[in-house]
């Protein structure tokens, strides 16, 4: 089972208008208990002991001094707590100790990954166009926050690159309330118009609740149906406010959320640079230093992430042709995070595809490849990319002979298009071995492609002779 605990950082609505560049992200942890019963609960108790030990060391109060109170009177204590937590979290994550002393009654069986969804400068362009419905438009009310929250939950549960087949999940998510002045009629109407309700009112401020268990559950229900993951087991589904005034017994129930809040604060406080690309690099580096592993889950709220989702979804649906096509298209993306995704995530999808052995799915990919090779809208480089990744699958699996012929025939077309006559000839020679498994008309078209290949090699007499044979056969 994995436990997901998330919190946030930043002014998602843009109300503060500080004029300074600010990172917007939702982040926290994914704790994997590796299938050990009660391990997640034991880890919550370990966290509680750890936080108490830190508070005792710096003479602060836990959990109150984990977060600034409404009056801002505990700022000094919060700073001391965060400083000590920052210094000792790597030890806690990596060894389960504090000041080299064992924490917790039971040994830890699971492991942590730090998770994040960071907004790029542009975000997801399809969700910030003027024509986009106000129900999902990132620039309307608090839609940006909710869209980012849905995105990261989706990545961690349904498209998790380190666990594509998550079977059991426990959610510990923070609610979010947005303060809006009651006399700001236009802004209040924006929230009420798309279904947000204000939970309470203090003086001239209305607090609209934009993240609660109902809208998270609705999003998850939809995703379960979309991905056909009706077998996903939910151990616990909790969306609640983080209680910093909890007593000694209740505080244990919030420890994963306290940790998510702490991680958000540390990452933001120590970020380097002035641009989103610099922040992203800083967050990746910090996450690795904190838990001693580079296998964290740092995603971008950006168009390139939509390509990641499309490719993973296609892979999960065994549509390998589409998955590879999406990956190739991503190479032309203008996203400033294209290189990061190609370093961190996209090669994993290529690797997954290289390991498949589903004969029916591979034969379908071959059919789509052949259809694309004979279309008028093909891209030469894409054909070669598709051939490069499909060829090992064709060679190692026992797909039928006709499918093999179709694949190598389409490959002749691919290499003819880029003028690689040597590769085209190799594919043609393989085609000849499977010629008896195809129709005469199909083989004649292959010979026609052979004529093109011979011309590219300046073997004009052979090309002319073969062309005459082709024409004679067609007319007889």
C-alpha cells in the first residue's frame, strides 16, 4: 500500500500580487509500506516521536510550532523547528533515527519518495485559453489549484513511473480554503458561479472551500473509469484541514500531513534561482539530498506532462504504436522541461515497451505502423523512430509470418523516405523470406519500393529491369 500526503505552496489565485516571481507547487510524500501490514501506522507513530524529539531539542511546542499561527506570534519558534527539521530529516528518512538514536518501537519496512507538481511559466496551455470553459479554466477562481491537485494525484496513483500497478492507496490530503472579501461581489460570484460555497465568514471575509473530499472523490471516480482501474483498493480516503492544535493522541493521526507541510516549507525556503527551470533543478536536487534517493516523483504542470500522461495511458492500454508516436511528438515540444522529461520519464516508457511480449498488441502496432508508412501525412524521422523501437519486438516475439512481412515492407518505405538504401535493402531481403505469406499484389508493391531503392543506389539498369517486370506482371 502507498500512502499519499500532500500540501501546497504559493498564491495560486494571484491575490497577493507581490510582484516577485513565486513558485507554485503541490508537494508531499508517498510512503510505500512494501506490503507490510501496520507498517504505515507504525511510521506515523515514528514520525510523531521524531517531531516531539525535535521540538524538545529546540525548546518549542509540537505540533503548534510546525506552522505559523493566525496571529503570527510563534514565528521565531517555527523558524527554529524548521531549521532543525531541515538539518535532521535526511537522517530520519534514510536511517529512521534522530541524533543517531532509534526512533519508533518497530523497524521500518517501507520507504519514502518526495512528490511534487510544479507549475511551469505557461502551465497547461489547453486550460488557460480564452475559449476554455470556466469550469476548468486555470485563470478562473481557484481552478489552477484544483487542476494541479488532480494532476498530481493522478500521476501518483494511475501513472506512477515507479509503480504502474498501484493496487492499494491511502489518501491524506489537505483541504484548502480561499479568503475572499465579502464586498468583492465580482470575485464572490466567480466562486459561486462554478459551484464553490463559502464554509464560514469572519468579519468581512468569506472562506470558500475549494478542496474537499467531494471534489477529490469525483475526480478519482472519473479517473477510475477512464483507466479501467476498478480494482483499485482505497484503504482510507481523508481530506481534512491540518490540525496544528492537536493533543498528544490526535497528533499521531496528522503526522504524514505535518511532514508534507514541512517538506513544502523546506523546498521553497531553500530553492535557488529566479526562474521555474532553476527552481525545478533545485527541487530535484533537494529531494535527492533529503531522502538519499534520486527516485522521487517531481512532475511539471506543463504541456510536456500531458504528453507523459498520454504516452503512459497508451502503454497501459497496450497501444504501443500510439505510445511511441506520442513520445516522438514530444521531441518537437517547445516546453522548457522537455529535456527533463526525456532524461527522467520518457526513457522509462521506451524501456517498458521494449519488454512487452503481447503478440496481439505487437501485431496491431505493426498494422498501424504499415498504415502510417503508406499514408500521405507521414514524417520520415518518425517512421525511423517507430521502426527502431518496434523491430526488437518483432524479432523476439512469435508474431505471425504475414505480420512480419508487413512490418519489413513498411520498413522499406521508411528507409526509402530518408534515402538510407542500405537499410532499405536489408528490410527488402527479409521481406523476400516472408513473400509467400502475402498476396501477389502486396509483393508487387514491395517490388515497386525496391525500384526506388535501386535508383537511390544508382543501380539504374537493375531498377529499369525490375520496373519492366513489375509493369509486365501488372498488365498480364
